[in-house]
């Protein structure tokens, strides 16, 4: 089930930040806080841009959706973002709710490398 070819309506940049020594893993320099959400609208094609500013691998996982690399490929819910690299993924906002995006290395997620995308129907 490939995503239909479509230009993104919205781009959300999520910089992966933090270090082993401080153990301050975060997204855009901000540790997870339930009150902070990245807005998305129902029906949009959303592009997530992961920019890994750290020296570690981060398998980034999105709840409630599957994403694909722009231009095709299989749909997944997790993709590894290599140290110092950038990775773009597209998904369709077709499942309203509050959805976590987080590093699937649970030690990183628990220290703060997670956030929420939210939208209503
Ligand atoms: Cu991580």
C-alpha cells in the first residue's frame, strides 16, 4: 500500500538533540511535555523532517499512522535517523487524535526525546 503521490501541505521539522554525557535527549531542544504539541490538520499530507544533531542513531517512531519516504517506497512506522543526517518522511493525517512521535530507543524517549502531533477530525 504505497502513499499516493502528493505534495506536502505542511512540514514539521523535528531536530533530534542531546548528548550521551548530559543524557538530555530531546526534540528541538525541548524535553517531552504533554502540553506541547505540534499542530497538524486532518486531511493534510504532512512531511516530517528529522534532523539528527546528535552522534547517535535514533529509530524514530510515529503512532497512529504509517509514513513513506517522499517519492515512494514501503510504508513504515519507524525509521532510523543516522548521526548527523536528515531524513524526510510523509504521512497522511487521516486518523485524528493525539499521537506520539518518539525515539524507539526507550531510554532516549524516557529522557525526553518524544513529542505529540495532534489534530481533530
Ligand atoms: Cu534515540
